């Protein structure tokens, strides 16, 4: 059995590449990450596109309606007020992972970058050998 890891991000408009990288490191690092996931309105942000290029992974834009239906283990007042979800990073990671397999689970809850500009969470999809 192998695993696919998807890193979900939430970040402020001014967050740079260093903020996203720091959040990813704090969430466990890039090893095994096969995709990034962000809210659809953030998918064109230069920093997240640069991170996806640097890691050589795909970037998933998650529709707002998919974020709000995910129950997250952590809760941020800011995320609740602005995105109607407890954690944008956790919801984005889970939404993208569950599009591949509804049994996908969150394996790292949100980690906050040192400058508090970005959060990252990791969801994992376990794939049986020989599965498509």
C-alpha cells in the first residue's frame, strides 16, 4: 500500500513563498507531497504557484462550497468568520484528497508559519498496489 499526501494551505494576501514553505515544514515537510490544495480564489497567487513549481506537484483549486462542508479538527475564529470553515488548510487538504478517495484522512492538522501569514495541513490517501 502506498500513500499520496496532499498539502492544503490557507494564507493571507501578503504571504510570500517563505511563509508557505515554513508552514509546510511545520506540518511535516514536503516529502511525499504529490499535490497542493488552496481555495479557488487563491489558486493564482504567485507564492503558491511558485511552491507548486518548486516541488513539481499539481495545484488543486478547491471551490468555496467544498470547503464549508468539511468538518475540521481545529477551529480558527478568522477562518470561521471569513471562510465558514474551522481551518482553511485542513478543509482544502481534505477536499482535494477526498476527491480521490472519500476515505482520505487528515494526517497533520494545521501548522502555522512563524510569521503567522500561512497555515498548512496534510491529508493522506492510501492507495492499494495495482489500484488506478
